[in-house]
C-alpha cells in the first residue's frame, strides 16, 4: 500500500511531514533518559526477588524496557520512514501529559473519582474533540466502570471518596 492509499484509508487526506534524524535522535535520548531515571528510582524503592518482588520491581522492568527501546531507536535514528515531525498538534501530547501529572498529584488528597472524571472529560472533549454530551456522559460512565472493577470487584487499595 502506498502512502496516498494509506491516507485515504485513514480519512485525513494528507500525511504529516516525516521527522528528521535530529528529532529521532533527541526522542531516543529522551526515552533512554526517562528509562535510566526509572531504573534508578526503582532501585531506591527496592526490587526484591523474582519470587518476592518489592515495590520497585515493575518500575525496574519498565525502565529497562524504555532503555532498550530508546537504544534501538538511537541505532535507527537516520531511518525516518515511519516517524512524524513535531507540529502544533504535538502540543496536545504535552497537554495530555500535564493532565496525567495533575491526576497523580491530586488523587492522594481527593480520591480518584473527581480527578479521573476530569481527566476523562478533558481527554474526550479537548484532546478527542468529542461533543459536550459524549464527554460528560462518557467520563462519568468510565469512572463508574473503573470504580466497580477496581474498588468494588478487585478491592484495589486506591484512594477514593466513596
């Protein structure tokens, strides 16, 4: 399938410009840096053993995976056939990340229901450009489903109001 055929299938009519080698290299280095920080922080938490994992085990595995994937990207940074250049819409990714940071910061103080509802609403309405009705109903319904699964059925110890 050629590039124009792919864009017709996706329905947007045009392909975003490809990223250059510098963008690919910077992305790979940032990914490796995040992975290294995750590994260091997980070691500070304590990783335990494979039979008795401690709280740092999963962050260690995820951090290690980020380092490996970042190095793989760094090895291939000159190949830019399937990458996209940073554009104005790339700021939406940072906005999504900022809402996640907000969620993590406030969940301990006010429970997960309100921040999760606001997060879902912001993602649906402003990042996904869904209608106001779908955003409101969808965010409340998603949080109710998450509450029923994680708090009701699985008894996961997350901070919650109810």
